[in-house]
């Protein structure tokens, strides 16, 4: 049974004018043409953060809204979990052989180079990745999605890692509400991070047996942010600290002359009062 796409799950959001405008904007941004082929890596800093689900849903979404040829590469080996399937999509799914996983970058690069010309977008699921490997993955990705649980300490750790690698690789932070307990405070925290970021929730409207999926509107937001980063139209990922500038020397003030005073004249001498008659003649 095919799982519903993010676009299908997002349609109730269009019931309001504001929601419809957001969906149009996200769809347009996610469909922006890319001048060159791009590699998108998806890695998590903790086991069970939902990295595979995010990578699969991202590849599915990009394939549904773009004309690009999309490839999904699993760098974690084979898996029987149903959410790993991409049936009903145009995504080409590849997996590294069991002898090569957990994969290092060299094994992935050999697989990628064998047919890289046939694909415009490659989404790689790296899974839970040790900190010492994150920088190596980032150097081989145009965009790196860092997946983390949506609790404060995990988001802080992901932010620290993003700041360390974001000077050379565009990073998108993906906080997944694995425990389904994230509230308004978590939403505001993720929205105000200094990197492109999105809080993902599991969609509760999926019917039983349809498989677990991610919230459609939030997947649209993730897809738009990833393409923004891949196209180079996103804001610089790392805020550049501004060194305090040296104080500008001020020219010495010119001496201020006191205001000119009006000349002071001595008072006129007292004169005896004159007496005169009504005619004005003096006696």
C-alpha cells in the first residue's frame, strides 16, 4: 500500500488564506531549478532520532515536486522496515553492500561516482553518525541535514555541531518530535535557531495500517529549506562574529572663545532737575 505524499497530507492547511499562501510559497521554493547536481546528506547524532524516516520522506517529496532525477542511497545496509521502501515513486534506491557498511565516505563515493551523471539529486541516509565522522560527511555534501530529537539538550548539541561545520557546508537542522511531546516552547526554540531549521511531527491523521509518516506541512517546509540551501539562496548558515573595531581617534577640540561682551559705559552724571513755567521759558 502506497503511503500518502507530503502534498496530500498538507492539503487541509490550505483551508485558510494564510495557509494556502504558505503552501504555494513552499511548493514554489521546493521546485526551484538547480543549475548543478547536488548531494544531500542526512545524518543524526543519536540512534532512534528518525534519520531514515526523514531521508526517505525527503527523497519522496523532492521526487514528487521536481523534475529532477532523484536517487536515494542507504549507507546503513539493508533493512526490512516498510518505511525504507520507495514503491510508487520515481526514486532510484541503492544500498551499499553489507561488506561495506557501516559505510565510510570512500565506499559511498565509489558507489556515487559509478552513476552520478544519471541523477540530479542524491539523498544519502547516513544514520547515526559519530561526531568524528560528521565533518567528513559534510565535506562530501552540498547540504547536510542534521537530525536530532526535539529536546533542548539534543537541539543544543546539534547546534554546536552545525556551528563547527557550517562555515563550509550548508546545514539544515531537523528536530524530530520522536516522543510527541514537543510544545510551543520547542516550536519557538527551533524557529529561532541561527540556521535553517524545522520541527517535524508525526502525522496523526494517517489511518491504521498506512504506515507512519511525517506531518505534510512540515515536510514541505523541510523540502523548501533544503532546496534553498542547495540553490544557495538561503541566508548564510553561520552568523559571522564582528570583531570590535578600534576606537576612532577624535581630533582635539578647538578652544572655545568666550562670548563677546557688550561694552560697559559709566553711568551718566546726575544733572539737577530744571525748573520751567508752563510756557517752557526758563526764569
